[in-house]
């Protein structure tokens, strides 16, 4: 049997998760912010995070591109180099 109070009550108004928040492109990090993040990661001994942050900043790659990288992408055959050349391919669809 249906409860009469639930059938006649008004449904909960849906509120978007980003209501009142800034959307769109964010401003780039300033050099003082980059250095403060690098220093914080270095002091905490978070070598992996520091390496990924440095790679993202220095190569201007997006975060989603950095986290999908594998060791083989930067160290062919287990050999690591001091420098890395990154080639970016842009594909435009009509």
C-alpha cells in the first residue's frame, strides 16, 4: 500500500554540484606558486609527485597526459636520458 504523505510531498529540488563555483579555464600558476609547490614536495620527500609535477610544468603537458605516461614512454629499453624531446600531435576534426 502506498503512503499518502510521500505521494503528495514535493520532490527534492536538484542543485548542480558546481552552483556558485567558478567554471572554465583557470589562470596559470605564477612562478612563486610553482616554486612553493616544488619546495613543499621536496621537503616532504615525495619524489614521485615532485617528478610528475616537474614534468607537467616543464613540458606543458596536461595532467591527464602526465598520469597516463609509462616508463617506456621516457626510458626506451630501460635507459634514462638527461633530456627528453616531446612531440605533440594536434588533430583537428571538422
